[in-house]
C-alpha cells in the first residue's frame, strides 16, 4: 500500500515520502526492464522473416533457429553478467575451442574415458578464467588488454600444441572411445520419442534461469551490479570487488567449457583454429539485450533475447534465399537500433521515477 505524506503545517517542512513505499505501476516497471528494447526488436525480426521467408515458420526451421540461438546464448549469458560487472572477455571465443581440444587430446593420448578428459578440461578452463580475473585485479590493467593477451596466447597454443601432438591442425577421432556415447547425450543431442533435442538448448535455458536468479535474488547479484556501477564505491560499502570479478570470469570459463564439449561431442573432431571472432558476437548479443558498455545495467534474459535475434537473422536470411553476405550488415544495423532503443527506454524509465 502506498502511504500519503502527512499534511504540511506552518513553519514545518513537509516530510519526504520514502520512494520504496510508493506503488509502482506495471507500465513503469516494464519500462525499467533492460531487455524491453531487445524484446521489441525480436518481435520485429520474427514478423519480418515470417513475411519474407515462406519456410521460416516451419517447425524444422524454428528448431534450427533455436539451436543457432542456443549455441551463442550459452556464452552470451555469462558474458552479459561480466559486462554488468563492468568488464569484458575477448578470450571467450578461443577458450571454447581450447576446452574442446584439451578434452579430446587428453582422452586420446592417455587412452582414458572421455569423461576424464572432460573433467581435466573443466579444471583447466576454470583455471584460465581465474587467471583472467586474477591478472585483472592484481595488475589493474583494463580487461581489454588482459583478455586480448589471453586471446592471443590461446590462439597460438591451440594451433601449436595441436600440430605438435596430433601432427595436423585438427584432433584425432575419439568417437569409438569409452564414454563418448553418454557424453554425446549430455553435450550433443538426445532423443525424446521421435524428437531429437539439441543439448545446448537445455543448457541455455538452465543458464538463463540460474543467472536471472543470481542477479535478482542473491547477494552476489547485488555485488555484480554494485561493482559494475563503480568499483570504488562498491568497495567502500564492503563489496568484495576482487572476488566478484574473478568469479564472473570463471563463470564465462564454465560456459566456454560447456560450449567446447558440445563442439567436441557433436562433431567428434575439433579444428584448432575455430572460435576466433566469436567473442565479439557474444558481446553484441549482450549489448542488443540491454547491457551497457559502461557496466552496472543489464539482464541475463536480455542476452538470451539478443542471442535469439542473432539466430533468427542468421537463419532467416538463408530461408529467405538472400545472399548470406548481408548477414553482417543486418547484425550491425540491429546492434545500432537496439542500442538506441535501449538508451531511449532507459531515459524514459529514469524520467518517470
């Protein structure tokens, strides 16, 4: 219930009503959501390709769109949390490939169950995320520089070690090794009745729900917003800034591990040069979803919608039988439009508070 301010009396300054006690209208709450602009954009993209591409609304086409969105969305969710925390990770794309290479080569060279290789890969990948976070907090250098260095090192290691161990730029096949079938169900695809479901869709939905719960219902979520809004101010009120940023980088690393295992257990072999450039796509999905470059604002749901827009656009162009060279143009246009729309929505929300 909202509370009215007590009547003013002569010679007395009226008491100010605590804004937390005021009732907020549903429209005002909606206008304050960071993912509003991306949702509007997603609806527009869906309607557009439904009109120009006859095959777009077919069940198989929508399944392909959802799969494309999930492979990007798995990484876009933790990248969005990291951006809300005020940082970037330019090594996220090649880290996906690194995790797949580690799993494959360890299992093959040690003739071990592929689950052992996946566990080793998880530990190493989390270590890479912790390395990024520790370097950032210890050196005080911009995350752009730290993660660019990690990106370059991993790119070289992926290619150099793969050629040194395997003799080629790709890993050896592990499709006949123990544990591959069960790992393919967890990370590749599984069947429910007559329907084949890509595992990435399930992982994506779980990550969205978990990240949303963290941001909106936990103390750590408050820490993320506080650190992104201003590290010094957050530190002054007792927020563990260093720990928060390290955990955020490890979150990106965990998602990279999931994506890497999907890459391996879906296609059996891994090319060492994959992943370069994907980190920008993750950032674009987060920005389209409402995350600010400056940090302190955004949502996990918004990043998921941004990934969905990416999936609809990449596949919609194909179903419309257009030249796929136009994809980057549409992606850039959507980035600009979504950013402008998000900025307008935020200003409107601030003006009504």
